[in-house]
């Protein structure tokens, strides 16, 4: 089993350019017509107060997003609280990939590698709001 947490929390995002990556990123407006696995890549502390950079980036909140009847649908998966944070993320990613293949097949855009979108908070350092 692939350690998705380790792969996706890599600060260099090397997996994006790796031809052996289990994912692909949509180009242009592809993400509006196909399902995508979505997650947050966080480099700053999420608690209120001053922004503090994390020593190690965190990936969290994986979900499946797709357009259905003109509205965005977001599917999240629950899992056992007894799992560690990383185990929970990997478990959710395994299930979301299976769900992505089911959804993309029904939309006629199935592929071996699922599309993935990442919300990266590192740009917030450039724009102080």
C-alpha cells in the first residue's frame, strides 16, 4: 500500500512531475468537468493567533469533488478515531481513489490515475490579509 500521507506532504511537490506518480493534476478547466480528489496542504498553524510556520507540512481533509447537476458535490469519508492521523489519511485516500474510479466511470472519463487538486496555504505568506 502506498503511503499517501508521506507522498502528498512532500514540501517539494515532486510527485506532481513524477511519471510514476499515482496521481495526475488537471490542466486548464479539466477540473470542472471531471471528478477530482481534493485535499489541503498546510504549512502554517491552523489555530487562531499569529501565523506560525510548521516544521513539517501537513496534508488533511481529503475529499472527492465533482460537478453534479450544476452544483459541486463533496464526498468525505469517516473512519475510526483509534487510527493515527496518518493512518486515517491513508485509509481515506484508498477509499476515495476507489470512489473516484466509480464516479469517473459513470461520467465517461475513467483513467488509471485519478486527478488530484491541492489547496496550498503557502501563498498566504505573500498576501498579508
